[in-house]
C-alpha cells in the first residue's frame, strides 16, 4: 500500500483571560515568586472563568485552527481530542467539540497525560497515511485548575489551563509531515502523577473528598528524573527513525513542564537555546495542551518557517512519552498575516 503524506495546514490556540501570577499564589499559600521562578521558570499561568470547561477551551482552539486552514467543520473526517481533564468521566469531550463545531465526522478522546497531543498527532497521521481520512483535527486541551489542591504547594503552582489545535491534511508534497516517531509507556510509574479518586478504582466518597484524593498528586522529584532522561532518549530515537541528526532540527518544541527540565535536555542534546521553544513562563504546565500551544505560537510569530524540521517531545502521566520529527510543508501559511486572518474569522 502506498502511504500518503499528512501536512499541517491549520493551527490555533485558546487561553483563558484570567492571568494568575506567582505573587497571587504567594498571597494565598506559603510560597514566593522567587521559589517558583527558580525551580520551574514559571511566572504566570491562565485559569478558566466559572463558565468555561475543557469542551469550550477545545472548541475555541479548534475554530481558530479551522479558520487558519480555510476549512469548515463539515470538511473534517475525524476529530481527536487529547485531554486528561475532560468535562465528565463519560461522555467523551470529543463529541461535545464535534457538536459545538457542527462537524459530522467521528470523534474520540484520548487520555495519555501530557503526551496525549503527540499520541493524537501520530494517530491522525496514520489515518491520513492509509487513505482513510483526508482531513483530521487534533486538539490538546486541559483544565487542570479545578484539579489543584491549593494546600499542596509543590504541585498547585505548576499547572495552567489552555488549549491548542492543529489540522492535518493529505498532501502530495514529498517529505512533509511526520518523519519519525516514538511512543512509549511505563506503567510502573503510575503513582507518580495521579488523580487517585474519580475513576472506578476509587469512586468519590466523603472520605476521598476529605483526603483530597480528587486532586492531582505528583511526585515532582521522580517525574523530574524521568523527564530529563526520557526527553533526550526519545528525541534521539525519533531522529534515528527519521534518519536525521540533532543538527537537522530547526526548532525543538518540548513539553512545557519546567524550564529547568527543558534547559537540561537542550544542553544534553547539544541544541542551542535559539532552537528551543519555551513558553512555560507564561502558561505553566498545560499538560496535553502545552505542545500545540507552543507550536501555534511559533507558527503565528513566523518563528517556524515553511520546510522547517520540528522536534516535538512530550512526557507525563502513565508514565508515558512521545517524540515526533515533523517537517512543515512549503505552503504552510506562517506568520502574522495568517494570525490576523484567524482572528477575523474567530
Ligand atoms: O507534566 C507533568 C510533568 N511534571 C513535571 O515535569 C514536574 C517535574 N518536577 C519538577 O518540576 C520539580 O520537581 C518541582 C518544580 C515540582 C519541584 O522542584 P524541586 O527542585 O524538585 O523541589 P523539591 O520538591 O525538592 O522541594 C525543595 C523544597 C522543599 O523543602 P525542603 O524539604 O527542602 O525544606 C519543599 O517543601 O522546596 C519546598 N517547596 C516549596 N517552597 C516554596 C515545594 N514547593 C514549594 C513552593 N514554594 N511552591
């Protein structure tokens, strides 16, 4: 079977209006702007308004991505929404997004922690490569703020809410899209990032609520060790798959969990910081939304250019990881002009 190429034709992001600074946290809990910046690189993050949910965040980002691609919802053959924080345990948020957009295609949600968006991107590429779909929307969206325990200062200062989305389309252009990828999982580290109650293993009771088990729990030190190792290892594996080297990377877009993790990985991989994308200072860790948010920003800013080779790498709950070498097409409409077009359409 002849496999087809899948090229990026649209992207969009949505972040809530409300900015929560480190000083806002310092007024609530025993922490400081200095500690948070030194340990994580985060200065501020966005938290949703009361009437926002993961479905509304996803839909806003999806609309922007469709507008950028010059497509209608009716053009979509498949919708994938990656999130760990869906509106409900069931139904899947992907169907709310499909309905809100007015699309008539299949839609599914996948939960793979912070690696969820890249798992979604790879899945979308498979559907296009095999000829099953021509046009696929992939959303990464999270609303973690309602899962934060504001008595757990080591975790609550790190996360933020937001959504990013991309449109992938079949293309005749040679050498575009996914060049190589790696998907990984190690369930032995499950307890390191977990919301212990809310699923069927521990349904919520008065006791689980009193113990705060409905909030996200993270063993920061363990995740830090895992993250610094897996970022570089999986990046190298994906490059090997693609038959490329570190020198071929134009932009490295890692999961935005912690500036120290990213800087460490860049140094180990000998990637100059000009090639490294970081926005964790402004959004914190937005889990499955972090890579599409960063990707949309560099495309809007014209920092990513047609023909560029992007290295996307994520890690998180599961534990899981994913790395993908992705080449932009020659016609990708980067830069301010396309950003203005999307704003007008939104
Ligand atoms: O997308 C999911 C992936 N998640 C991650 O990548 C998270 C990975 N881990 C991390 O980013 C880091 O481990 C953290 C930022 C979570 C923590 O940084 P750390 O350098 O590992 O700090 P630590 O946990 O070793 O804590 C150092 C000290 C402790 O005090 P003692 O025991 O040394 O007296 C903490 O109690 O810092 C204290 N601390 C705080 N102090 C002020 C913890 N949180 C805070 C806080 N403000 N918010």
